[in-house]
C-alpha cells in the first residue's frame, strides 16, 4: 500500500513538473485574423460589440466581445477572442479612427492590437498585430484584419 501511495504521489509531482516546464516553451507564431463586430449594448461613454471571425491558431472566432470607448475620449478597445475550442485570448489597443463619410459616420481605422494573456493553450500568451479596417457608427458595425505575431 505504501508503494502505491508513493507511486501516486510521484506521478502527481511529475505531472506538475512537466506542466510547468511546458509553459516555458513558448514560441512566437505568425498571426492573421479577419473580424466583424456589431454593437450589442450601448452606454453613454462606451459600447460592447459582439465579434465573429477567423484567425490562425484560433480557428472560427465566436462568442467574443470587446468594449469600445466612444469619442471624445481617446479611442480604446479591449476584449476577448474565443477560439473554436473555447480557449480565450485577451486583447487591447488604441485605434486611430478617421471618419471619411461624415453623413454616415463611416470611415477607416488602423493601429496596433496587443495580445495579453488567455486561457488553455493561450495562458500567458502575448504579442501584437497591425489592425486595419472600416467602420460605420451610424450602422453600428466594424470589420478589420489583424496581422502580427502571437507567442504561446
């Protein structure tokens, strides 16, 4: 019985050690994603947008959301992408938004997006990408791409 308990404890400790070691083997990988968002909730100073799309390493992105700080404050986004397997990737950024069609409040956006952690295989991930896209504040949508790197 003592031998069985010893082997069980040894197995648990070995499993924890391998798990900790594997987290130190993060690799930088190229990242590309296409996303589409619609306003799901509106508040006086910010909006919550529902995101769908597709990205390398994540697959089909659904059940994701981001917060967008409305002007006149500096534009700011932060959110979570839900990978096809349910793992999460957290992101944030300060996009530059230029209204090119004032009557419809539509225009272009660009800037850096930063990845800052997640869950599952993306726990402790980090990286950044260049965002480019278009938006319509009167029709409550945005679509954009991100290209960069994701280390996990």
